[in-house]
C-alpha cells in the first residue's frame, strides 16, 4: 500500500503541474490498474483537460446541460479579438480589422479603392469600372430633307450673291448633313440664278466649281442637271431664257472640269422635253466652238465692278446719247441698272453735266438731262451722295472745261438752276457752285481761282 500511496501522490503532483482537476485524479486513483492510462492523460495539455465537463463538486455534468467551463469560456471569448493559434504577441488579429461586423483597420479607407463593381450598388459608377469599355458619345446631326435642304441653301446663296465669297459658302454648307440630297445644292443654286442677272449667274458658276471636290462630287452634279432638265418646262414659266441659261451652265461646268464632256453627247437628242433638247443643243454649240473651253470663262460676260472703268464710262456715254435721241427714260433706267455699278453712278451725273455744257445753248438737251436725273433721284437709283459727287467733280474741273468751252460757268449755273427747281440740287450745293466761279485781274484777284470748299467744311 505504501507503494500504491506513493504512486498516487506522484500522480497528484503531476496533476498539479498540468492543472488537472482533483476529481479526475481521484477517479483515476481509485483504480490502480488504470495508472498507465492516467500517466498518458497527464501528458496532455491543459487545453485538453479544460474540455472535461466537471461539476463544482467534482462530479460529471449531465450532457443536456452546458457545463460551467463552457459558459465561462463563451463569456470570456465573446469579444476577444486575440489570436487563438497560440502564437504571436497577443495582439488583435489583423490589426483589429478582422472578424465579422468590424469596420476594418483604422485608416484603411484612405488606401482602399472606394469604387464599387456591383451594378446594383447605388454608388456604382460605370466610369470607374475598368471592366466596362469606354463609350464614345458623338453628336449626330439628322439628315436634311429636300425641303429643308432647299431652305438652307437658299439662305446661304442669297448672302453669297451679296458678298461673293465662295469660302464662306463652303464653310456654311460643310456644317450641314445633306446625306443623299447633295445634288439639291447645285439644283437650288442654278434654279435661283436662272431668273437673276448675268453677274449672279457668273457667281453661281464659280461657287459650283469651288464646291466641286470639297462638298460635291461628279455624281452629285450629274444628278442635279438630270433633275434640272426634267423640271425645265416649269422653270421656263418664271425664266423664259431658262433653256439657253441651262445650256450655258452645262458648258461652263464642262469647262470647269465639274461635268464630264460625254454627259452632253449622251443626252443630246434623248431629252425628255423640248426645253431640255434646246439646252443640250446650246451646250453642244458652245463646246464645239474654236477655243470654246477658254471662251467659256466669259460665257456670262463681264459684269459689275469687274469690268474696266473705261468700258463703264463708254457704256454710260452711249446710254446718255441714246436717251437724248429717243427720250425714253425707262429704257435709260433699265440700261443703267443692268450695268450693276451703283457705286459708280456719279459718273453718269458727271457725263450728263459735261454733255449739257458741250451742247451749249441747246435747251432741249439740258431739259432732258434734268428730267432723267430727276427720275433717277426720285427712284433712288442714283443716291443723293452720288448726285452731289457728280456735281462736285464738274466744279473741280471747271477751270479745265473753260479752256474748251469758255462759257462753261454760265452753262453750269443755268443747268444747276434747272436741277434746283426740280429738287435735285440743294442750297449747300448751290453755294459750292457759286464759290467755284473764276474771277480775273479786273476784280483784283490776279486771275486766281477761288478754292473749292467741301460740303463738310461749310
């Protein structure tokens, strides 16, 4: 028994070292035959022994009730964030950022990617998602209908007929989406020019040539002439000369390399109507002339301010001579308007006064010229500024005129009085006429001619 008691005491000491419960050791000490098994148990860690369900008095706890050790462990470890791996320094796991329901490590929101990849998330932004392909949004301009194309082209061409800048037309039309209706550009340009003057028709031919290759193609121009020859009977109602004008446009387009020469040859004799046949015949004649392509540059003539000054002066002198012979004011007015040089109408006034001075005592000529200037002044074809400029030019050259016509001063005063009675010459111009009179030595001036006083200095 001493040996047996010695072995029990030894087991108790081992149990104390390994933190085993006295109840477990007492139960093992009661049975000496199981001493080896107890030794093996004693070698287990305290973690294993802590799993034993032992009551307060050393008796086993029933299975259906939780043991005191389990409850204590649950309460103790409920909010414990320390590692249970038995390693480390006892610090919180993952720096306090691990575990369910935690906000994460302090300051981690500064380094993390705040974007979300969930499309159902209210904070989802497709622009921040690298997996989403970039979408390029471009402005799409709707294609213009035929009516809209005609309206836009009409506004641009009306302005072009005023300023004559083809570059402005190109920039304006390039911003519009004509789509398949680009031929309507040429159609509208030519249809607008048919009932206008030669100057506008020349501008129309120029802008078509400049648009070719940038906005228009050969097929667009061909389609436009096809539509024009089909609608030519209707266009002739407004412009009786439309067939000849269309033939000129065709020939000019061929000369400008905008239209293939075979176009006229193919359609010649195969047109849909008689007006179109006349247009193709006209184009064929112009293209068949000797040096026709060179001459077609002036197919519309030289009009407006493009013509030389000597040519304009000659035409105005012929106009006045025909008026003196016929006395037709309407015809003289029409010829002056056709010259298309409103900025040069002072030349007409100047030539009319010179003609009156040269005719001398011919009162009929002076009366007719006064009637013509009165009509042009009342209809504002000749503006007051142009009228005054013409008289001032005569006053400045009065000394030279007196060498050829000694009585030029008296003739000018007589004609100015007739114009003043008609309401053409105002009192200010009358003073300038009087100050332009030449006085000689007998009056003490030594033959000096008094200087002309401009209207703005009075």
